[in-house]
């Protein structure tokens, strides 16, 4: 029996070693989990901070855009009001305005000018529409004006007549000169009374 006892001691030592190894493995496993948890918490905090900063940045950008939109709306409202005042003043004074964008070969006029010529203000003007109303004796003067306008750098101050469809004659005084718009495009702008 004495020979069996040392074997029994090896078994106990083996059990103790197994228990200690298991405990150490558990401690290491818990330590690894704690480190992973701390790392995850740190990354989570960092992500939350980045999100918070980005949200604050977006809020500032949104506020700036809202202010810009409000300012543009105020400017557009003021422009509409100014345009309405000008159109009303032109109508009251029986003054029309005309223009020609040289690069686009585009003619434009105010509602009052359209009324002077006997046209619907909603219809965009054309060279042919203008010449159709000009008195036959004054057509060469306006045809030359159109040629000079298309070449650029034109200024005018002349009187001409309109022959209306009902046979009546209107007398107009036209003054115009060339200007450059904000993009450097040439426009001929004028007034008719």
C-alpha cells in the first residue's frame, strides 16, 4: 500500500495543477475581456465625441444656410418691390424702357413699351414686331439703329413715329446707350417717351 500512496499524490498534484491552470486561464480570460471591454468603451466614447462634433458642425452650417436663404429672400422681395415701383413709375410717366443684349441678339422691353407699340406685354419683342409698327418713312432710321446695336458701342437720341393698326400715329423720343453688365457682356439700354 505504501507504493500506491505516491501515485495517489501525483493524482492530487495533477488535480491541483489542473485547477490552478483552469483558474489562471479564467483570470487571463477575464483580463482579456476586461481589456477588450475597456478598449470598446474607449472607442465608443471617441465615436460619440466625433458624432457630437459633427452634429455641432452641421448645426452651425445649417444655421448659416438658413441665414443666407433668409437674406436672399429679403433681397428677392426688395428686388420685386423695386421692379414693381419702377414699372408703376414708367406707366404713370408714359415712359418705356428697351434693351438689347448684343452677344445674344436679344431684344427686351418694359410692359409700358409694349403698350406704346400696341402689343401684349407678355409677348417677348422681336425686331420684326418693332419695325412692323414704325412709320414707313422712319423705318430706315430704326433699321440703321438695329445694325449699329448689333455691332456694339451704340448710343442713340432720336425721334420716330409709330403707325398703329388703327391708322393713328404716335410720336416717340428714344435715348439709348451701351453699358457692360456684371459679366462684361454689352447691352444697349434706352428709354422711350
